[in-house]
C-alpha cells in the first residue's frame, strides 16, 4: 500500500536523525539486499523550503514511479531523506552523513549554489556523486557532480539579446540576493548587455531572505533604468515583486526580467504581482505537450494538491532520477565511479523535451525558453529555441562548443 509523501518525508527525516546516532554496523546490516539506497537532500525547513520541498517531492515521485515499474536491475530504490534546513553548514553535515555513514552511491539534492558549494568538498574528497537539479551560474567543472539545470548560455545568452531586440530596453538595473549565484549571473549579464549594445546602470544586492524592499525599489525608480534584471532568490522574490507593485511600478513600462522567478514563487506572491513580467527557463508548466500535461497531473496527484505548480528546478529534480536509473543499468552496478561513467551521454525524454548529459562536462543539453507571466500565474512562452543547446559552464569566459574549457579530463585552467 502506498503511503503519502508527507508521511514518508516526516518518517524519513526522523529515521535519518535516529540513524545518525546508531552504531554503523547496525545501519549496514539493516540494508536489504534487494534495495539500492540513495540520498535525498533538500531544505524541508527554513526560508528556502518554499522551493526545495517541491524538489524533494519531485525526486521522491520519480523514485516511486521507477519502483512501480520494477526498480533498477530488479532492486527497489530506497531514499534516505535529509533536511538541509536552508543552511550551508547543515548541508555539509548531512552530505557527510549520507556519504560516509549511509554509504549511498549518489545523492540528489540542493537548490542554491551556496548549498552546492558546501557539499562539493564531501563528494570530491569521497569520490561520490551528486546530482544537482538547479539552474546555476556555471564556472564549475567537477567530476563528482551531474548538473541537470540550466547554465548561463541556456538562460541568459537567449534572454539579454531578446530583451534588447524585442522589448526595446537599453538600460538594465541588475538586482539580486547576496551570494554567489546572483553575483556570477550579473557578471555574465554585463558582458551580454554590452555585446547587445545596451548598458547596465546599477548592480545591487540584498541578503538572501531579506524582506524589506522599500529602499531598493525606490532606488530602482530613481535610477533611470527601463528594465530590471532580477537574480533575486527564495522568499525574497515574493517581497520584492509585492513592493514593486506597491510603489506603483508596472511591468508594461518597467518590466522585471528574471532568471529565478518561477511558477512556485508566483503562486506564493499572488499572480497579480508578476503579471506582465518575464522569466527565462528551459521548462515552464505551460509547455503544451501531452508529456508535460501528464507530468503535471501526476505531480498534482502525488502531492495531493489539484492546484500545485511545476517549475524548472522541480522538473530537473524529476528527470535526473531517471538519468541516474539509466546510468546504473548501463554500468551494471551502483558504485559512484560506475554511475559517473554510465551517465555520460544518457538521453531522456523529459517533460521539457529531450535532455542529454554531455559526456565531457556532465552538464545537460536543454532548450532555452522565455515566458511572460499572466494573471493566472502561468507563463505564455514568447520565445523558444528549436533544439536543445549544449551546456557551456564557462561561456562568460570565452568557452564555445569548439573550444571547451571543461572536459572529461578536467578543467583547462590555461584557457581562463
């Protein structure tokens, strides 16, 4: 009999805490021969849980689907769920527990670059494998991470020129949360803005989780900008967009064009606050295909909410479990080294379309799209590439498909 995902999450977190204090030999003897354990590490509490709970849900849903179809090589996937608690230090501790104590061969997890950076030393030192589902700033080349979210050339290289050419905007106010992702995305944006013949008039930051946006929005109003490029993250997105409207700004004259704002943040803030603004992602719930519509319905049924929304990082969290399954089956064993080799070149028909793991840099081919948000909280796709684009994590530093910086042999630092 199937249990609800909420009860499963609760019991798994409790069990994980108890396991952390249990003797190591007990934990290993408790592992069934017909199971494959994997780590699931997202923030189930704290400010980032507004997004990360949905990533955990999508991961567990994929695991349940795979198990219902017979599992992996005849074995059931057993998720070991841990709570990153919206805190990089906690992420590091939980990652260490999963890799060293639980000895899982792979972990699916995290949302922010801060949390990814916090766990990265664990996976590289222990030669384990981390599946990271979130769009991120690039500038990373690890043999111990499979990156399934967008990198800047799949999210900004299409967006900035489109804003200039189609919206006629030339003066960008860049605003973000104060940590690595928004700052690195701003660096890429400035290069692309200048290449497009436009200019940036400001580059400003507030702390992650900041909720008082009055002074910042006034600064935007007084700056003379004609477009806002937002790299604001988490529940700060809600406060920012609400204050934007509260001060009389409208997206038809001064649009927010975002790299982070998705269906889930809009559901939290209220659709009226984002209507008319834009976001660039490879996936939107509005993708009009039978495969995506079926995915949305399955997800809503799984979480028990007929109004639940899907979004890019959620969708990546879902399909990366299937890439992992295919990698294990190709390798014929579930060790980190074997899975890493097996995942190279894996192809999967995801809700966003066909995705492929680049065998050189372990990032994922994705299709860039731009959507404008409506008053119902859904995006109308206004621009989309015809085919998936090769991931180039160092595009801001001159990387091209013909001149890769990050390859299977590692990062060529001489090219930076």
